[in-house]
C-alpha cells in the first residue's frame, strides 16, 4: 500500500527507508535536510526511494536537498538510532555554520545561532513546541538523547507556515515513524563511556523496533534509550568582581581606593551521576491511500545527582593586609588576615558541601496527527499535541559550610589564580579540631512546571499553472502555562565560626581532588552534608524548607493565521522560484504571583551575613496583549545548473521569557554592603526584527560545494535588564528604638562581635538600622535597538582517495557590543565568531572523522546577577576550541564497531570580568571516550 507522502516546498523527502547521514555528513555545514511532514505542507511529487549509506553518498544526498530548498536552512541527520556522533543533538548542531552551543557538564545544553542566544531560537520536535524545564523559553537539549533523533533542521530564514518566536532560527527535531521504514526494522547500540577526570566508565544503550502490518496499513514503532555518566567537573570561580572599593585594615588605614576586588573564590569539585532515559511509542494507521493517522507519545527522564566539595574564601575590603593593584584598578594580589577587620569579622577557610546542582526533569508529550489528501489539488494536515515538563527540585539542593578561622592570600598574576591558605599544601592540613560550624540552607533553586497544548490545521493547494504553483494556509492555537516556585530555608544558628564542629557525627575527613588544576591546593576537609542537617535538627535548629512568597504563574495564549504563495518562472534561461506570505499572530498574557516585601533586616552570628524578615504576602495579577504581522519573501535564482543565488526578506519576533514577565520581586540573602533583589515586568513586549539574507552556492562537482551568505537583523524592543536603587520601608522597625532592627538580638548592650565585645554592631552597620533600606534591584524593560549583521562561508570537498573536508566560518558584528564604559546598560550576549573544520576518511568498511569547533570570545552577561553572580559586572567567555574524533568499522552488513573521543585535548573554558586580569571562572570537564557496537536488522 502506498501512503501519499510528498516532497515539501523545502526539498524532497525520501520515505520508507532508513534516511540518514553517516557521522561526518551529519555534521557538514551546507546541508539542509528536509523537515518532517509535521511542519511541512504536501504536494504530489513522486518520492524516490534512496538508501543512503556512507559519508560521500550522504554528502551527495544532503547537497541535493540543500540545492532544492527554497528557505535558508541547514540540517543534520543520523542513519540509525545511536549513530549520531555526539552525546546529544546540540553537540551535532554546533558543526553547522552559524551555530554555537553552551555546555553543562561538558555536554551541549543550549544553542546560539548567528549571535542570538537560546531564548531567540524556537525549538520544535516534529513541528511541535515542547514544554521546557527552565524558567524561561530556552530549550535544554541535554534532556533528549541523540539516539532517538533521526534529524534536525535549522531554518535561518522565516516562512509563514513555521511557528514564530525565533529571531535567531527555528530548529525542528525529527524522530522516527514506522512508515519511514520498510516492514520490520530493528536497530540498537551499546557502548561504554569513560570520563577522564572521574576515571569512571558508565553504560549507554538504545534500541528501536519498527514493523508494519495489515498490508502496510498499520505501523508500530517502539524506541528506548538509557544513558549514564559519572562526571567530575573541576572549577574555580568567583561570584564577581566588586568595583570601586576602598582597601584598608585597622592598623594601616586605607591601602588603596577605587579597586576591583573579587567577592569570593571557590575551588570546586562537582561529582555528578547523570542518568537520561527516553522512551517513545508511535502508531500509524492508513485507512486509505489518502489518509494517514499518527498517534505518538514520549517520556523523558533526566536526573542529575550533584555532590560539590569546595574550598572557599570570602574577601572583605576592610581586612586587607597588603595588595598589588593593576593599572586598571584590579587587585591582582592581596591578603586577608586575622584581627585586621573593621567590622566584617575574621577570614575563614571554608569547606562547602553542596548539592545545588541537582536536576530531576520529567518531560512527556502526546500527539495526534491526521494527514489527508483531499483530492489531487488539495491536502490537509491536522495536529493536536500536549506536552509537559517538570523540574521537581523544590526543597532540594543543600548548601553547608564549615570553616577554620585562617589567613589566606590571593594571587591572580598567573594564568590560573590561586588562593594560598595557611596550613594547607603538599597534602598537609590544619588540625581537624579547629573546624567550626557556620551556615546552612536547603532549596536555594527554583522548581518549575510547564504545560503546552497546541492545535494546528494546515492546508496546501497545488495549481496546474506553470507560474502560480501552490498556496499554503493554516491556523494555530497555542496555550502555555508555566509555574515557577521555590521551597527554601536557611539556618544560621551557628554562624560565625564560634561552635566546634562535631568531627565524628559529621564524618569530617580529608578530601583530595583527583586530576585537579596544577599548582592549586588539592586537599582540604569535607564531610557528610546530610549528617550536618540531621545534627542541626538534633540541636533544635532544623532546616525545613517552606514555600517562598515569590512564586508566579504565567498563562500565554497565541492564535496565528498564515498564508503563503509560491511562483516560478524563467528569467531568460535562469529558473526563478519565489515564495511570499505572511503570518498574523495575537498573543495574550495573564500573570499571577504572590509577593511579600522585606520588612526588616536582622543580624546573624556572622558579621557579614544578615537575614530578611517579610511582611504578610499579597496577591498580584495582571494582563497584557499584543499582535504582530510577520511578512516573508524567499527567492531562489538558478544562475546556471550548478550555481544558485538566494534572497530572503522577512520579519520575526521573540517573546519575553516567562521569568522576565514575572511580577514578583525576589529578595536575595542580605550581606554587608550588598543588598540585592530582582524582579520581572509583565508588560514587556516582544523583540521585533526586520531581516534579510543573501547567499551564493556553487555545486562545482557532484559531492563538493562552496557557499557564501550575508545576513542582517535590525532588532527593536530589545529587553534590557537594568540595575537600579529601590528603597523599601523597614515596617517592623520603630522610631522609639531609633529604627534599629526589631528582633531581640538587635537590642542595645548585646555583644555580637566576639573580637570586640563592647562594639554596638547594629549601630555600626548601616543595613541593621534606619527607617528604610536601599536595595540594588534588577528589572527588565523594553526600549533598546540593535543591528546584527555578518557573513557565513562554507566549503565541502571530497577527493577520489577517500579523504574529504568540510570547513565553515561565521563572522558576526553588531552595534550592541560591550565596551569599557562602566555605565553601559545594553549589549548583546552571545555575539561571537565561530569556525568549524572536519576532516574525514571513508574507504570500504572503514570511516574516520576529526572535528574541530572553535567559538571566539563573546559577552556571556552584561550584568552577572542575571547568571548567578553578585556584583552587577559583565562576564565574557574566552575563546574556546574543542577537538573531537570518531571512527567506525563495519564488521558485516549488520554490525559496526565504533570509537568516539570528545574534547580529546582536554580544553578548559575560561570566563573573565570587565578586564582580562579579572578571572571569573575556569572550568575543566576533561575528555570523554566511548567504545561500542551498533547493530541493524
């Protein structure tokens, strides 16, 4: 039985075969594999069944698709499940021209396209927008295993029938369907993954079984994959560099002023157990040649158990014994010494145990699709889907601190900053009896629930005219609801390092970091953080998380209509194809939140750490709406048989993230000289962009191509996160007490400073007295504009001796780049050039690939408080290049053995602050190696 599946307007789709591209071909830049029918309209063009195997054969196939496409797009594909060359889809997408990725735990998590970060790229799975586990809109690719993905297409120019939201791109991931295969098919793979830092090996496996029945009228497909990783992440970092500080001590007075000083310094070893399980089931039924019904569902589970062991230092400007200041005002060397402070307390070598990196993500989706060829000229496709994602970490993720009062010194003059703690080094440690209890919290991470429901109807009319060829039109209704909340508790009953730590009960013991940064202290104390919490409970100071008064719920409904038309005619002997259309969308937003404002700041036993007190919570609600008309034009001119010129002109938009639209204000943990909060803005309007693309492609042989493209994007309504001072009344305080903080430990005559018992800490500390307090609050707002332009160049060439090469580069420029102006309030994160080089060899049963991906330096955040920092300063990611290798050998027609190496040169990722000598973080994820076997039947 023949099910009428068509070539789409973006190129021919081979059906009922294992399509795909082998390792290297999946990664070459000029490829635009056609999208799954979920996002395409259909016609009656015949389908050629082509079995594509091997690198060169798949390159030819991919170039044919690229040449046929009308929109500007690129793509990747896998021949079978388990044959993607990378751990997840993001790792493969980075090989495509203009695509860069952000990593988490050494594996790709989110994508940036042409300088536009994750929130600017719409990610679809089989044409459907899925719920996400993040507080924003960015899709986390690490929740999906690559083993169940058959391909991914990146649409860089817009067409009316593609869902909006991606100024950078629209990415559609496709998964397998039973009617994609002839009869019974079974594929699977098993491999072991070795991590160089943890020196552990973990298993990974996948399988797919597909069959058709009842004269090919019914098809069933079951796919599953399971991956485990035992990861070690080595990191050194600060929460940011604090500008404009005066360095001093009680003996010498002022040492230097207007200085940048790091807030803190952490030496981290994060040991993670990562488990990813994906299961999908697809059923297809074709009651006639003209109708295909598809019912599908998937469940994805991604768990990260994180155990952080950290040697930490906290820096205060009023206890600096000596310092060396660079020409730009950065403290590149300084000391923190006991008995020099003027109110901040003595320094301590802190031993942190934390599990804040925990993730517990469950994603699931279900959909029904009906593809109906109504008659020879008219076809219809109806689709309904529901998906949800939950990051179930409410009240999880502990943070524990034990410390030893100690001297230490910071040295940032080398390539890797170091902190030397007295009594540490060469495996030696201070006496364990000096350890003291300090701070604890639980649940300092947000949990989220996201639900998406979509209804779509798409129609295609095929004309018999030589000029007017087709018309596409349709409607979409999308309903999305995201709930973000936090269950949190902190305990400071033993803060201040005044209580000896119970060594045996907490199992305090030496810890040695394996394969750590050379030249740094690699041995310090650690302990059982859960036992610490149990001990606190036994002492009448339990840490019990409660729902925080800053949770919010966002409901967003989108209704869209579109129409587009395709024409073709000849300019002399040059065929020209043109598509133009428009998409009209109406968006309505309803927000609700619970808000409690700070009413007092009170001391703890740590002189640098205070506690917030809150007034009763109130409900907040609000609504907003907007509409957009998004026209698009795509033109392709075949200058000669092997040369094409393309032009696209289109409007696009990206909606604000859910977190940006939250009406709630979240107050951070108050610290000395550092009161911070952040909030959203439910009235935000979407980013709006006017775009054009111009490209040239030369297919100078049947397996080689050169391409060059210009692009430009003028973006309005850029959302800027600005920091400003906001004053909050301390309503718990009273004029009778001189507006001192209101709790019992604020009373006059109480001794809060063990080194200076007669000192009135409350009177001397501005955060603890006064009718009001000033917080630095970050909030988003519309208003900025930016122009981004650049060019892409790509080459694929294959020699007759089995060797081949693909290379590409993207250069991006903007008038919104970061400068040295400390008052700058707007710059575009993620903007940076990138390059790829892949050399491959294929001869008979052997294939091999060496790939290099390089991403040049880019602004990571203009204000580091938006990425977990604490000082409001910019963060720049330095140039990072990574080498990957792979090889495979076909034992016979059914079995293939393979080898993979990721980051084989063990490159480290470095971030800096405003100046190059302000190291913000250095992260080492080591390398990964896998050996496995793949079978296909």
